[in-house]
């Protein structure tokens, strides 16, 4: 990443320039080949964008207000390298992620002693907890959100978040609330989340909670609340890092309840890194509806900003389950009770 007069000029076009602000333009460009196959079914080979991590272009800035207080902002848009289009990152059932800077767009204040307050579209505390624990860093076809969270939003629109400062003896907490903005029903489409993490040397432990309210109830669809609880930990032994995680997802009417378990490992050596995990989904309501995921990945760093990668993900479904790999193309359907596999290879560059 680097400071850029071009970034200031571009932001000025949007009416966001400030003579005293430090403005940075940054991004990640990631593209590669993806081969996916459904058991006893079709396969497809495609050039995909954002396999290791989502491709994006962003602008961020700070202004020093004195006494340890700073103003800050981020404007970020996900892009598809394969087509040149912007990427739809809307939440499930929402159209809030289809505009310019739909990846992140917020403004806020940060204090060295009091923490950070942000307002706008941003990642949820749950997503940030997942990213800390996942051996795949919420990337590739095996990313933790493939099983964990059950469709809970990675981002929140109309959100207010607060994160504590880095001075709490290894503890750090976040709380967030996203306004549903439905007239006559303040809870409809709202979201709320929180996280608490503890880091001490090689140990990291984190807990996160997220809930989403459905839209206004209709005669055929009652209003409901979807809840997720997540607990994860990593321990760095130096030669390898161990990863473990558990979550539970449910609806308040008990019509849906699942649990997920993950164990993984990361082994870095020089410019190389190998990472792998096993994930199991347990359906607590339906019989013969569990799923298992096995995954392994590899990266090779050509420089601090550029790396090559490859990964393989395999999902095995019980007869009444239909989990897929996270990057399964929409042209492949009908995975109920079948296994699904995805092989990926590509290159990623950050600036």
C-alpha cells in the first residue's frame, strides 16, 4: 500500500478530500483457475476472481485531531478480475451490497485510550472472529464461512460498531448494531453482533455472537431471529499453528439448529505455507443430514505483495444434506446427498 496523490484526486471527485488527511489507495487483485465437480454429475472449469481473498479496490484515510484522537474513513469496492465488473457482496435477502463501495463504506473516530467508533457498512464482529481462526483466512473454496454461520451476513449496512483500544491486557471486544430501517417495525431486518478476544503470546481465544431479524412477518412466513454463537482458538508452536473452532446456529422457533466443528493446522516454512482443516456439520433437527469437509492449501510468496496458491476442497454430504464448496459455480446444481470437489490454482497481488 502507498500514499497517492491520485487517491486524493479521485476522492476529491467524490467530495471527500481533506488537506490535512492522510489518504491511501490500496487493493488486492486475485485470479485463477477453478475446477469443480459434483459426484456422478457435471463439472466446470472457470477463470475465477478472488479465490484466496476477494479482489478489491479501496481508499482509506485518517486525520490527526490531537490528544490521541483521529478521524478515519474507508471506501472499498469488491471487483471481479475475470470480467472487470464490480462484485455483488449484498447480505442474504438484501440489496444493500450492490452499489459503489458496497464492500465497506464507513466514517469514524479512533482514540488511543477509548477505542474506535465507526458508522456505515462494515464487517461484522463474527466475520472478524472467523478470519482470526480460519486456516484459510476466510478464503478459498474451504473458507470457514462455507459451513460456519449458516448464511449470517459477513457485512452489516446501516451499522454502528465500537471496538475497545489495545490496552486491556490482551483482551479486545467489539459490539455492533445494524438498523433494519423498516417503518413501523424497528427490529425487522436488524442485525446485532459482539465479540471478545484474548491474545497472550502464542495463544488466541475468541468468542463471537451474531443475530439477524427477518423481514416483517407475512401470513405464510412468520418473523424469526437467526442466532449464531462461535468459539475458536489458535496456538502457535512456532513450527506450526493449531486451529480449533465450534459454533451453533439456530432459529428462535427451533425449526433449524446446526453445530459445526473445525480442526486445522498451518505450517509455514520460508516463502512457503501449507494449511489444512477438517470441518463437520451436525444437523440437530433432521436425520441423515450431516456434512464433512476436507481441505488443504498451499501458498508460495514471490515477494511481500505477490504469491502463488493452490488448494483442494472436498465436501461429503449425507443423503439429506446439500452443502457445497464455497466457490461452486451456479451452473452446477443438484448436490443433495452427493460429494462435491473443487481444485483451485492462481496468483494474488496486493498493493
